[in-house]
């Protein structure tokens, strides 16, 4: 920093050359505003400092005390960095965090991450590679581990090299892992071992006190967002171009979500993959989230489904739009899932389906699909359950073949998912714990500015 004497000296030089600079008042002790400093300087904490880009801070050790990261620095993760229990990492609006190969940010059970950006200055987690060279899977993303209930005793998060930092779950469904607000996570997620991957954003055993609101996960190598149990809620979450699933839940997630948008390209798999727990599909607490206002879009060729329901999941989905998936909209797998559908513990209602599968009208699996399109050696994995008949039941109020009129859903460099007024027909008003005004299908209102404006980004590399 540059104190008063330097500030005044700089002003004298600047005044001669540019007619501007620090205040020349004789009783001026220190800078009070930017107008008192040279044009290429700023006034910070009442001192003139040069206007320079953020300097880099290397983060190579775990966080063992309460810590704050600010936008005047860029933070570079060089390894898996854990926030220790009882400690809080606060990340201020506009801060950028870069992840090198093999790095990740881990919020251990009992720790907190407070990442509060704004629409004008989001917090950005991205690859440490230069723009133009970034790829999905460059680093390991952000994982929050909490103490809410899960259905696997002694649960340990897959993909972490330090098992002592990977435990999650407990008995406190009201607990909090922290805050993610106006946050972007880019080019993250990689496979450590087969079936052991880090995702863009992982929420493991996080309670309902956790805030996840206005978050984008872009070009994740594995799942964009994976939820392992807990009662965490999601609001205003945008998932773009994951190379596996958009949202994946299991281990008994019993939280909520509203305003969730997923845009896949040809490298993606399921918009949503929903599980309870494959090792014990009937385990409790059962995965039974309640979701309102989903938009799931698939762009281009590939093998995409909008929603796969398996491994005993329950749950409720209302006011959804499924558009463009190359295989089918919904696939049901497993006797336990069939039973949950028949008992209405699992349901998809008041939703719209358009241009899906072969010819744009192949919404659900056929008997041929059961034996040719699934990697299960031809086994009938749903006891010949008829998805087409079930989800077309008039009592569910689903709509097929009606265009939701999304403005520009297939533009991967900046999709516009605002729909036409037609999405109000057949939708249901959410209950009081949600935004009750969202009585339309999809994640965006037909009127007004989309909630993605200003803080989201869609870089290819």
C-alpha cells in the first residue's frame, strides 16, 4: 500500500501530466476516494494502490483456521484441499478459484464453505489451464460433506484420496454445509478409479440448512451435480454439457429442488439419474426428493434419456419439460421402482414431453429397447412395466407432442430456455414451501428476464 505522502506526491506528478490525481488539500491525511488518486490507481482502505490484476495465491495445504478469499487475489488449488471440521472458508463475490490437475476443494463434515457471489460478480471455480486449453475433468470440483441422514452406515465419499476426510452422514437433517450462491463450477470432475469419480459439485449428507441457489455447473467430466443422501435443497441450478448425468441422486436424498435446468450435448447420459441405493434398494431413509419446475434439454445425437429411475428411488416431480432426448424421456428399472410408482411414492406429473426419441415421438422404452439398448445382457429390468401406459394416464396430467416454445434451447454457447405461454396450461401451483407463483412447466417463467442472466457462462474450452 501507498500511504499519504506517496499519495500526495503521486498527485503532484499526475496533476502536471493529466490534471488529475490525489487531493492537494494540505490537511488531507490519506486518500478518501478514488478521485484522490492517479487515474491508474485505486483508493483501498484509505490508501492509494496501483490498479493491477489479481495476484495468485497458491493453496497447497488444508484450511485449518477460519479463512477469507477475496476478489483481489486468484486462488490456485494444487491438490485436494480440505476445510477442517469447525472451520469456515468464506469466498467473497467476484473471486476466482483455479484447480490444477489432481486438485479439489473438500468441505469436511463439520466444516463450512460460504461462497456468496452476486449476479454481477459470481464466485468462479474453474480449470487452471488457460482459456482455449481447458477440458472437462481438468480438476476435481467442489465437494460438501455434512451430518444429515443417509441410508448407508459409515458412508465414505467415493473418489477422494484421503479416506479420513471423506466421511459423511449423521442424524442432523437441519444442519448446514454452508452457502453456494451465484457460483459457477467449470471443467471439473474426473474418475479416480472405475465407479469412483469426483463430480462438478458433490453434496453428501448435507442438511436443509445448506443454501444452494443460483449455481451453474458447466462441462463436468462426470456428473454435474451428485447428491448422496441428506436433506439439502436446490434452487436456480443450471447444468450445462456434462459428460455423464446432469443430476444424480442416491443414498436417500430427501430434500427439494425448484428451478432446475439441464442442457446436455451428445456426450451426456441421463438428464437425471435417480437411485436410492443399489446395494439395498429398500433402505431408509428412502430417496424421495420433491422437485418442481425442471427443464431438461438434450442437443444433438447420442444416447440420452431425460430421466432414469432405478435402485429403489421414490420422489415426486411436477411441472417439468423434457425436450430432445435421443433415446427416451423416462426409463424405469427395478421391481422396487415399479412398486413405488404403483403406490404413488414415485410420480412424474403435470409435465410436458416434446421431440424425444426416434421420429420425435418415442417417449418411453419398448420391449425391443429392453433387450437391445441396455447393458444388462438382455434382462428385463422392470418386469415388463409399461412406462408408456403409466405416464400417459390422464390422472397424471402429462402432455405429449405439444411444443413448449423454448426461445433457443439448442444453442450450447448460450441457451435461452424461456418458454411460451403454453407452459401454463396443465401446470400446477407449487405448495407454500416452494415459490407458489411458478405455476408453469419448466425452470423459467414465460415472462421476464431469466434467472440465468448476467452470471452464467458457456465456454467450450
